C-alpha cells in the first residue's frame, strides 16, 4: 500500500508553535521563514491539517469547561451542606430544610451532567446516599424537639412519596 509523503509541518519539532502562529493569523510567508520550511508545506498544512487541530482544541476546551461546571456545582453542594450544618447548630429549621433542597438540586444536576441521570429516566433522589445523610442530620438535629421532629419527618416522608423526577 503506497502512502503519500508525510506533512512537513506535522512532523516538524515545532509543530505546536507553527499551529499557534497560524491560528494567531501570521502569514504563510512569515511562518515559512521563521521555521525554515517551504511556503507550500505551510499552505497545505494550514488547509488540510489545521482544521483537525482546531477540532481537537475545541473538544479540549469543552472538556475543560465541563470540568469547571462540575466543580462549580460541587462547590454549591458543599456550600448548601455547610449552610445545613450551620442552620442545624443554630436550630434554624426552615433554613435547614431549604439547604437540604438546594443540596438535593445540586446532586441532581451533578448526576445529569455526569451521565448518571439519563434523559427520559425517572429517578427517586431519596435513595441517594447524600440525601439519606442529609435527612439523618436533620432528624438528629430535631431530636430535642419531638413535636417539630415529628412534623418534619412527616413532611419529608410525604415529599419523598412524590419525589420522582422526570428527566
């Protein structure tokens, strides 16, 4: 099987720098002079191979942006959890319940992004270990207040019966 000659730029030790110069808009003549390569080689590379480099670069950028999004959502979850602990310490139960809801929403979003929550799937988040932990923290916090604890537990149980999310 006969193959054509390799691209002079793709095999050049300064390929990444050449690509950067071309992407920055440097002229073919300037790049060929700077790296002592033929103008036609630079022209062919820019036309035939640089679009592939752009696609790879775009994918890498998208992956980095997705990672950043996941980190930001995880930070929101951590903040909600910290607010829950503080509300529990200060016995501010309505704030604790709101923090639980925010933490649960963050968990749902993380699951969607990570692919654990598929589109068209119904998921009951009350089976999540994090939700179970948050619920236990809330119930433990309310132990000294049996009337409030009973009402909150009842409200949580009612909410859990209906907590199915259509994705």
